[in-house]
C-alpha cells in the first residue's frame, strides 16, 4: 500500500497553547479542539506547517486532502470512462445529459488545467483520491463564500423574530426541497451499483442506509404544512441537482463519487441548524424528523462516503479526471443557485 501524504486545506486557522497542549483548528464548516499528549512541544514543523503526525489524525475530517500517490498507476490498470465530456461548455453538458437547465454564465470558472497538474502522477495518469480531496476543498470553500454573502441563517433568525407564521412558510419551502431530494435519492443512486462493479457492494450498503430518509423529512414537513408535499414548490435547481446525480451515477462513477457528499451535508454540530430554529418557533415538534435525519447522516459520516467509493479505483486517465471536474463544478454552481433561490424566498417574506 502506498504511503499517503496529506495536504492541509488552505487557510486553516490554528491556535496552539503549549501550556495546556491544546490545538484548535477551524475552517468555516468545522471547528476542532484537540488535546495532545503533554510530550508535544509543538504540533508544527520547522516551516510552520502542521506535522505529518497531526495531519494523519485529521484524515477523517474535511480539513486535508491526499497528495498524488507515487507509482499508483504502475500497480494498477487505468480506469477510463467510456464517455468524455471534454471540450463541452457547461450548458452543452446539460444538453448532452438531457437535463433541461441552463446556467446564465456558459463558461467554465475553475482552473481545470491547474487542477489536473495538482493531481498528476505522470504524463498518462492521475490520482482519483487526490482529485476527490481537491474538488471537495474547492466545493466547500465556494459554497461557504456564497452562503456567507447571503447571510442565510441570519435572515431566517430575523424572520423568526419578526413573524412566526412567515418563518414557518419559509422553512416549509426549504423542506419541500429536502423532501424532493430524499424522495428521489434511491432512484438516483441505483445506477451506480452497476456503474463500477468493484464498488457495487459499498454503493449498495450506502443505498440501504439512505432508505426511508424521505419519511423523516416528511414527518417534519407535515407538521409545518399538512397539505405537503407539493411538487409545484420544488425549484428547477432542486430537480437539476437530482438529475445530475443520477446521470453521474449512470456513466461517470468518479464524478458521482466526488459529488455525492454534497447531498449529505457536513454534520459536526450537535443539532441540525434548521432544527435549532424550529425548536424556537410555534411548531417545535417539526424539528424531530429532520434532527433524526441529520443524526443518521452525521453518525454514518455520509458526507465522506464518496472517499470510500474512490478508494476502490485505480489511477485514472485525463478525460476521466476532467469528467469529474466538470460535474463537480456544475453541481457546485447549481447548488449555489439553489441556495440563492431559497434565500430569495426567505427575503421575500421579510419584505
């Protein structure tokens, strides 16, 4: 087995207290406090970076990614996807995948060449695990920046304080999207079972864990809106997200593995943020279903399920890497549009 070198995500905030041997690490989506053995003089290398030993202990958290593994392509045959999305603009990919959606900006934003260079093993092969980590880092930072600019949860808090009834309507709209996603989850995941056979058992196990999640979301939704679910409340972005997931599962297993975590959220807080708000509302019982759903995903570390799938892959060729890059950028941009659509609905209730 190749020795894996871990690279920390950019801009990790670190605080080290030598007296208490307490190391604190934070990124916008996670904050950790680690009590180190008193023998540690410092968790840092001479150049100020976190030591290899510390990084290894953080491997299960979305704080690090794997550097390209040497000789990985020599030990295994390359994984090559049959269909290439190369040289297509974003909206051309939607058309090719038979998805009825168009981005306003029909140009690529991410630096695909730089990404390829960062995960290259040699001239012919690329590391899928290194790509997964880098794309996850990029996706998380972009989604955070978009959500930060929207001040989404601040607006929800404002709405709750101003008018409980309109707050309930806004949360109902959000849960309509969540219900659609969970209700269409299994059918979107199923094609991945046969997409790449070495990972079929892992995918099957994950699908079993995802079953009936829609019932938990519906439990909360029904408390807020007895007439729900209502398909007319589902945004085109929500439908597009599930279409992208299903198409990826059918033909682009690496891309599927890179984007699946984006549907699971990152759960390191004790409670679902929406559940926390609902408990303060006139319908606190509506928090129960979504909190149960949140805890299942958190306890199963579902946000990192894609890594397990990718660890079954050998090295990949350039076009397969590009397929995953394209699909991850698309899912990120649609998710940001999805967040903006939900924000607009909340903002409309505030106005």
